[in-house]
């Protein structure tokens, strides 16, 4: 073995504090999740496509030379061409504009529906789990009753009762019992955390209940709740499409992807493009939310981590 | 165990009464009048006679009591729109039709879905997995009415193999069954694949392999049994879906099933019919959940403990 002369070495000295210096910026849960989400190429692509769709829904109708409700007798049932990219419907309305206007309604209903039912469900399930005992028992019995009516029946009945179909009433019809599933799931999730050792430790140390809720319960369920929101959005878009097919959805001249698709469905052998574009948008949105949800689950759920 | 079942049954019964009550008052609050849908100008006396016949002239709460009394005797009243047609009879005639093709579709779809899910999980990230996931995505991203339109057009019009719609012969059943089954194939394939991949990662599977069991034995004895549990949960939901989810299918294929009548009775403001059918759906759903709960306690000992809370 070669000997190295002593003068090649220099004493750099040891600073006792240097061991404690944090070399890299600290990574919290969300940064960590985002880093992991970015590694999932499919999910990132889905996110980009979805943002693109949202972007088009917001801006395309503004810059389009046509209004979505303007009837043009000269240009009825025109196929896709330079003037009308997606063609026109039987009243001569520009489909390109209509598809993006419809997208606004569909996406708003999807996101708002998921958010509303998630919020209500979280509060309800959280209260039930936190108080436990008789309160929990009564609250969960109520949920059981509400869940016992098949979901579609509730939606149909509610939209019939509410008569006037706009985004607000549709959302009400869809979320009136839609939150029950969430409440159940949030409750069981909270109960699990309530029994964890760290909650017990916090209680033993005399941490106030409010702080336990905000520091332990909420952050630990947040990830799963976000994943759930992502997965339930397609369900609301689908329900809206179903209601539109039943004639209980958004009323003309307003429109949505579901309404466009169901209107086109009866004549699609003659004008396939009328069906194609709305359905393509529905399918793309569904797919994006599902793939993003998959990515988020892998990123946010510590248990699913491989 | 017996006490648990009795308790569950009691609560199921309470739930049922609550559901009927809610639906009853909801239906009565719907704007519009069943008469308005039939004839415009009726003499006032005829209208009064009509209301009296169906008890619509009585106070709301009395109507409710009468309805509940009838319900306990298995009498759901008479259709308002079609006089002389008891609701019970309509349900008894139409629900077997929905149940028949829906049931076949459910069984076929579930089996296919489970098998495809298993295939996908065992061939993760290889071509069988991709094909199965493509089918699953197709089944979950297309609205059912679009799927039906396409199926009717391709097989009914273009190829001319099957009648696009109608009811009565065996060949009429093939397309509705295929379309309804497609939905369950997609759902089950996804679920089974996910839960199977989960199970494959478990320590006991590793142990089984380490013991020297053949792959076949590991999968049938250890993996399948444990990974099919979540499917049992969604199965109960799909049984009700056979009846409720069929609204679109029955309307588009012109199948005289219960979903078909449900929608038309909603459009006609046929109070008794809508109420009766909703009650029927709710009973079905509640009974299914009760059965599921009991079955669950039988097959999964872990739930027997926590289920009592």
C-alpha cells in the first residue's frame, strides 16, 4: 500500500454545530407528495390535458366569433369546416362554442358537486367520530336512512321537485344525499386516527382537543380526502349527463356536455360529429380525473407507498 | 350473532318507514297535478270525483296514514294515470323483465370482470394488463347512452346481426345484456386488479410461496380468497343497480321493464306509481344491505367484532 506523505493532509477543523446544519431545504408532506406526483408521467400528462380543457372552457367562448345561442338559418347541420371547427347543430349554432360553454357547466358541476358533498361529509363524519357514543349512533342511523334510497332515484325525484333546472338546483339534487358516503368514510378514517398511539400520546400530554383536531385529524385525513374528491368528480359529470338524457338536466339554451351528447345521440348516424366532440370531451375529462386520482393516491396515501 | 341480526333487521325496518315517509311527502310537493297530464278541460265535478277516488281531497297527513296502512297490507294503491291498474301488479309484471336480463348481465359481467381483473393483476404491465385496463377505461369513461347508441348502430344497423331494439325474443336480449354487462366488467376488473395486487404484496403470500406451494395453489388458496372481499361489497350495490341503473338501457332498447315505467310515471306525475316503485327499490336495497351485512359477518371474522359497535 502506498504511503501518503503527511503534508498532503490539512486539518480543516471540526465545528460541533455543523452536524446540525440542514443541508437541503426541508421537505414537508405536500412538497414530498408533489415530488412523487411529478414522477408519475401519466398523471402529469393527464393534469396538463385537464388544464388545457379547463383553459379552453374559460377562454374559447370569449374569443370565438360565434355566440353559443345564436341561431344561424343559413348554416344548419354544417360538418366540421374552417368556419365552424366542430360543425353546427340543427339550429345552426356553432358547436365549437357550444362544446366549451357546455364544458363550463359540466366541469363546474363535477368540481362543485364533489367539493360540496366532501365538505358536508367531512363535517358530519368528523363530528360523529369526534363525539362518538350516542351522538355518533344517531348521526350514523340518519345516514343509513338517507343511503337506503337509491342514489339515482333521489336525484331524479329532487330534480322533479325542484322543477327549474339550473346549475344550483342540479347541484342540490345531486349532493342532497351524495355526501352520505363521504360522511361514513371520513368517520371511519377519523375513528382509526383516534385510536392511533400518537393521538393517545397527544391527549396524555394535555394537548387541547381543538389542537388535536387541527394538528392530527385534519392533516392525516386530508390526503385521502383529496384523492376521494378527484375520484368523485367524474361521477357528478356522469350524473349530470344522465339527468340531461332524462330531460331533467340543464335547460336550453344553456347546455352541458351531457346535454349535447344526449341531443346528438338520436341523430348520430347522420351527424356523427355532433356526438363525437361532446363525448370525446366527457371521456377525456373522466380519464384525466381518474388518472390524476391514481397519481394523487400514490403520492398522498402513505399506505399505498411502495 | 342472533342478537346482531335481530337488531339489524329492526333498524332496516325503521329505515324503510323513514324512506317511505320522505318519498311520500317529496312526491306530494312536486308541482303539477296528475290530471293536468291527461285532459285539459274537465268539469269541476269530474275533477272532484277523481280526487275523491284517490283520496287526494283529504288532508295530506290523512293521505299518508291511509297509504301506510295500505302498505302494511301489501297494497300500493292504483295507478293514477291508468285507472284500474294496481301498482303492485305493474311492479310484479315489469320487475321480472328487468331482473331477467339485468341478472344475466350482472352474473356474466361480474364473472368476466373478476376473471379479467385476475388476468390483469397476474400480468401486471404486460399486454394482457393493458388490454384489460383499456376495456375498463372505455367502460367507465363513456356515458351509457352513448355506448348503447354505438352498439345499436354497429350491431343493429351496420352489421344487421341483431335487432337494435324491442323485446320478446331471445335475440332482443343479447344487446341489452352485453351493454349492461360491459359496465360491471369495467368496474370489477379495476377493483379486483387493485385488491389482488394488494394481496400479492402481503407477507402471508410470501410465506406461502416460501413454503414451496405451487403458484396455482398460492393464488387459489391465499390470494383469491382475500382479494375478492371488496367485490362482495360492490356486488350488493350492483344487484340494486340491475333495477335502477337500467333506466337508460330500458328506454333506449324499448324494454318494458320497471325502469321504463318508472321514468314514464315520473313524467306523468303518477304519484302512486312513482311512490310504489320507489318503495320497491328501497325495500330491495335495504334487504340487500341487510343480507350483505349478515353474509359479511359469516365470511369475515374480523367484522364480527367491530360490527357490534
